C-alpha cells in the first residue's frame, strides 16, 4: 500500500502516526508530495479525485481517502483497537472535533499563505479561530476523561491538530485558558510516533 502525504499536513500526520503506532511501517509506503489548492498533483488526483491528502492506494480495491476513513481502515487491518466498540461514539465525536480544529486552522493558513495581503480577511480568519477556541474549551469541559484512557484514534487526531496549531499559529496562543489540555498534549507529544512525524517546512 502507499499513503500519499505531505510533511506539514495534520490530516496525513494522523495516518502516519497510526501506521507507526500499529507497526505497519513495512506494509505502507509513505510518499511525500507537494500539494496545494492551486497546484494539483496528478498522482494524487488519480487516487483521490478531490486532490486532497491523505490518500491510500491498495493492492486490491480502490484507493481510500479522507483521514478518518484511512485511519479506521489501518486500525482494522492491524486489529489495534483504536476505535473501541465500548467508546466508539465518543471516540468518533472527539476525532471529528480534532478534524474540525484542523479544518479551521488550515483555512487560516491558506488565507495568509495563498492570498495577497490586501485580499485577506481578518474577520474571516478570526471567525475560524473562534471555532478552534470553542472546540478546545469543549474538550476541556467534556472530554478530558477520554484523553486519559487507553490510546485511541481520537487522541492521535487531537494531538496532530494541536501540533498544527503550534506549527502554523503559535502566536495565537491556544494554550491560554486550556491548561489541562496543554498538559495532556505536552506528555502525548513525546510519544515516539509523534516525534517521528513532526511537521517539516
């Protein structure tokens, strides 16, 4: 199998971390590519008509895309239990919350990196960041007990989202007012799979 990824993509990083955490490095080749909304990649487009990463090509069957689909598939292959049946809906909801943080943060990055300064909308970027802060507050209020349990896909996804906030939006200071989450992330970020997949410009 081959995973199309990019060094800075938090969505692709989720899949890369799961590959490492489930011991599938020999089964999945990771191909780093350059991709942007304005610069399509033909190899990626053949795997995913939407032109987004990650995308996973398989020896048998069509390519899979969307990070949540890929992560669930990789977990199923390994039988790793990162989507435990006893907490499935909580794990899926928390994973979706982490993905929503990534979505908003990536959109801010696109606004600042791909659009001329005179066309950038501060109001729009602030609205995206408000989504991030609401999600972080909700996690602190409702989900910290889930983060303290056995390793699951939601923890991996959320950690990748927080890492991306540090990487692209450190000046916004997501840790302010989110002390519990910051402490949890400081510990989780030291996992070997997280260290091995740190974003590189």
